[in-house]
C-alpha cells in the first residue's frame, strides 16, 4: 500500500468518525482486560498497513468521544476544526519550535500571538511563552519568582538561604503543590489561604498569613490568584491582592487556565478579571473554553524582558542556540524548560484568525448563559439541588438522595452509571463534605435542550439508584 493510498484511507476513516461522533454513544465501555483482548495488542503487524489502519479505527471506535455533547467531564471538549487541521499539518511537518532555524513559520506565528495576548491582557513591556499547559505555566512563574527574590538561587540552590514561602487559595489547583515540590520550596512552604463563602481567597486571611510568615523569619515570594477555580469556578479578587504585593513585595501570578477566557469579552473581563493587568504573570489555556486542539497554553510576564531566559536557560547549549546567529533573539527554546517544543502556535493562530476575538467572545458568553440556565433548571427540579451557588461557568449540583447519609455515594454511582450507559461523562468535586456533580459546558453545539436532556438523565438515573440498595445495583 503506497503512501497516497494510506492517507486517503485515513482521511476516509476520520470523515466517518466525525460524521458519527455526536450521534454514537459517548463510549462503548469495556473492562480493561476485555478491551485489551478486543484490541489484540499482542498481534504482530510488521509491514502490515491494514493492521495499522485497523488499530487506528479501533482507537477511534473505543475511545471516549470528546466531541459528543455528553462529554462534560473536563474543562475542554471536541476541538475547533481549524486547529484540528493545524494539528494534522504539524504532525506531517514534524519539527520542534525551539529555534527559528528549524521552525521559522511557527516561531513568527507564536511571537505574533503572544504579542496579541500581551496587548489583550494589558501587560506593558512584557513577554510570553507557549508551554505544555497551565501546570507548567504555574511552575515556570514560581521559578521566575524564586529566582527574582533569591538572585543566587539559580546557581547556588536554596542552601543557606532564608526559607521561602508561597501562598495560594485553599481551592487552588494541585499543580501549585507539584511546583513547590519540583523547585525545592517544599509543599509545607506552600501555604493554603482560607477562602470566603464563595470560594475566593480571603485577602484578610492572606494578610494574616503573610505577616505571620515574615514575623517567623520566612520570606513571602509568590502568591497565586486562581482565576476560575477547578470545582466552583471562583475568581480570587485581584485588586486587594495587588495592594498586599505593594507592602510585601511578592510576585503576583494569575492562574487563569479556566477562567482566563473571560478576557475575550469586555463585559466579562470587568465582571471577573478587574485588575488582571496588574499581575506579574498570567497563564491561560486556549484549549479550554476557546476550544483549540489540546494542548495550547500561554504564559505571560508583565513588565519584564528576557525573564524566561533568565529563569529557564542553563547549561552549555551552543550546539543548538548559537548567539552569533542573526536569528538567535527569535529562538524561543532558550527560555523554555523543554528542549524540543511542540508546534502549538499554528493551531492557536488559525483558530484566532478564523473565529476572531468577537467570535470567541460570543462562545464564552454563551457558555455563561447556559451555566445560568442550568442553575435555574436545577432549582426547578425537585430531585436536584445546587451544592454551592454558581460563581461563574461551573454548575455544582447533585441528586437529592432519599437517604441523606447515602447522598455522596449515590451521586458517585449515578455518575458511573451514566458513563456505563454511554450517555454522559460528568466530573465530580468536593465542596466541604459534599460531593458535587460538576457540570462544565465547553461544547459549541451545546444548548438549552442539551442541558435539559442531561439533567433529566441525571434525575432518571438517580431515581433508579434511589430505589436500590448499593449491593443490588445492576
């Protein structure tokens, strides 16, 4: 089979998959052992393109269909078509976006998009970098803050240095814990600050923690404001945090992985992100609400130039980055934690050009409207209840179990039942001692009818499980 035939057959396979993706079940579930047997993983296939194509077809057939309207589990869903096309082209071109020499087009596209985003956020004299996701974005921001506070830390490490402390919301993403571990700060030195009743970091509680840290001889160096928490969707207040920075001198970072999409709409920016331009750094995942193919993230620094190179570059790398080269200033890999870098800029560029800021803003506004509608419908359905008031785009609700002490367990079993039925995959999260079903709408075709259908599926599964004891569940 020649290459042209292979590409044609693959294209036919993808077209069939896309045509069925929304109508087929979300998943045809199998137990792991049964799925492994069905996939015939041990089967030899040396030189056998038909078997290679069969495995590709099996992959599509038995994977979770993230473009299905029932995929409500994560902060992303099926990707935009421009970025899917870009991902295919990037795979064929197979280069690394570390130097202009190796990736001239993607380098210029990345710089263009980062400059566009710096202007959008309102960062003057800033710089940006595309990373593997906001987890890495948070890590690099903390690294830059550490090195800025301790000028010799990059070379000497943390030996004989005053103890450093970072501060995050009690509902911040776990990637901040990982960053404290990786950077040698220590997870005990990552202080979790109390939140208010809406799930936002309490500035007064932060002030108390900062003062206690300084009084005990510690050095506060980094505060992360979560802009759209993972479970509740709460936005930490930026203006009072920026005021505390003036007193304590820490680096103020914004984790907008989820809620940063509010930047696309001026009204939503004023509502959720007032003061974002005062941050020292900001990260945002374009693969979440904007819908770009996974992964697509930016990390921006405010008021700094060469901050990425100062934070991330180390070691002898002249074999790759040659300072005598005219294009060396364009080599984005110098300021990256990675050596090889994925070409994500083409996806981002094409989505931005095709939909435009206004088109993406309409999409984000629509998601908020649907979240508001879902909250209202939960309130109208006697069998359902909100676990916490909606803060932004997240709808945290549950089925009212007849046995109150069985409520958490029943909702978890309810969630698993919907998946086994191939109907829906919805996320869960804890709010205090209550387990909530976490409805996140990021599918551009989702509408009020789809909300109603999903909530009715939840209610029907809840009624069925409520009649059964756990040991009798089918």
